[in-house]
C-alpha cells in the first residue's frame, strides 16, 4: 500500500480531530476559531489505509521499505508531520499472513506512526492474535467506539492529543459497526454506535482538551 495522501495545509484547514473510519463516513463539525498565530502554522498529514499485508512491492504499489523511505524524506524536511493509518493492516500477502502481520507491525514501529485505528480486518483472527499485535505495536491505537469486557477502550485510548509548536491536534478512531458482520470480532468486545461515540470524543477534545480545531478529513473505506 502506498501513502494514500500527503498534502500541506495551513493549520486552519487541517483537522484537530482525525476521523479514522473503516467503511463509513461520519459528520462534519464546524472548525473553532483559532488565533492568527496558530492559523499560520503548517502540518503535513501522511495518511495510509488498507495496507493488507503488502510488505513487498506488488502490482505497482510500493512496499513497506518504499513507504518508510518516503516518510523519512518528508520528516527530514523539518515540518510538523502527522503520520496516521485508518486500519486494515491485516489480511493480504501470504508472507504477512504467515507471520500474523508481525513484519508489518515492526515496520510501522520503525516509521514512527503517531496513531492507528482498527479496520474490520484487524478482527479476522482471534482476540489472542489481536492482543499479540497490540503488544508488538510501539505506536498507539485509538478506538473511540470499541470497548473491552472491562469497559476500557480497545487499545487503551478513546482519543489522543498531539502537541506541536503552537497548536494541538486531537485524534479519534471509529470502526464501522458492519465489522460485527463482515469480520469475526471477539464476543467480549462492545461496539458503540459510530455517531454517538464520535460526538462524545469530539466533545471531550473541544471542551476538555481544548484542541485548536475540530474539522473532518476525507477518509477511505474498508
């Protein structure tokens, strides 16, 4: 999977809430006013999705080494960089499948992902496999609408706040409820309605964490 999108935005146009969604789009929320100092800041968004185990180049798509080189090159420019992935790391090439996506997770670690959320294919295997992958990840998973049996958010984060020089970026992660029928999530997991979960996380980010901007971002499907 190639880096699917890389754009330079003034911070007024970049989201402070990154809507990670697998298979559904959510609502747009109006951006709050920010100071002229904050609005002059720049953030480079690197967003990937639907990796599906493409460890090596395949069919014209770059592999993980090529992606890592691209990310390293962008970070070397010295800009504020936000590197995120909206899920479906799993289920793809035979090499990745054979090792339960361990090579993929190790590569994501090396690239320094800021946040990842769960796609439906993260639930193709057992809960034990998913927990093993979570233990391998050196990057945070964000899930605003999936809870474990003890009431905690899967991956440990309902949301995240990234701090940059002069502004903050809030991150939330949403997984479509269709995952319960198109994949095999563990029965102990509780999926909260996408809209309700997103609204709650947005409210926290805007009013408690007071991030600079809450705004939508174009997102990809399953």
